[in-house]
């Protein structure tokens, strides 16, 4: 009986430590900004090694499927021309939207990064297999923080994003990955629209969506 109890306790401890830090204590904006900045450094340098604090066993997903980091980071720098970061202190996640200089020209790239106890894990990127100028051109500008007294709460921002997706043939909400930044009034969602993996980021001001960045894979 003692052996079974011990095994259960060890298994439970392993499950707890495998969870993102957000599941227990949350993160600060400074911590998440540092993680986002390290991702940009990785793109500019062509490798995450020496740039990011990665978990020992890290999952890398591309377009909502299992991917290979070695294939994406091929030691060729991907110069970042523009970037926008959403910082989710509740979920310990950051979304980093970028326009990069790839081998085939300017490309839009969106990354969801999760901060865990032992480093970044997982990394989820949305990156089309070919250039899509019309979508890329929508990734511009800067978003200033919403004044504190005018900010919407997390649930309201998610509801606004879900409302935006409601008429776009979305897959079930249970399959969505959210990053919510109350300070920016912004939500990034990984979802499938008409079956296609898609990143959608909306900016909500005064209860109205004032900007949207959409990148389909």
C-alpha cells in the first residue's frame, strides 16, 4: 500500500511540474516580454540556441500539427522587419507576430510561446507554406495600451474574439488556443476556419473590434 501511495505521489508531482507556470502562479509582463524578445533574437540569429531558455523536452508545432524545429530554424537568419507582442500573464503565454525576410521574400509569421518551469514549451507557430502578400500586408502598426479604467476583462475579450469568428466557418471552440492581453485589449486565437489552421488576432477598444490580423496556413 505504501509503495502504491508513493508511486501515486511521484506521478502526481510529475504531472504538476509538467504544467506551465501559469497553472500555479502566473507570470509578469516583464518575464513574458523577455521571452518574446528572445524569440525575435532567435529569428534574427537563425537559431534559438543561446537565444532562448528552452525546456529540455520541448514540443514544436507548426500550423497546429507536430513540426520540427530543426527544419524551421535552418541557421539562416530570418530578419524581423516588424513585430507585435501580446503578453498573457494569466496563461503564461506570449504571441509574437512578425514580418520576416525569408528566402522567398517578406513573410508573416505568428508564434505562440508558453513559459514553463524549465523553459519555453511548447512553441506553436503559424507559418504558411508559401508567401501570402495580401495577408502579410495586414500586419502593420503598433497598438498602445488601453487606459487602465477602460480595459475589458479576460472573459469579455475572449467573447469578442469568438464573436468575430462566429460567421467565418470556425471549428469547435474547444480546439482553440488563446492568448489574451488585457493591457492591449487584444486576443490571439489559433483555430481552424473552414478546416484551415489560422491565426486570428483582434484588437478590442470600447467593446468594438478596431483591428484584425489574420494568417491562414
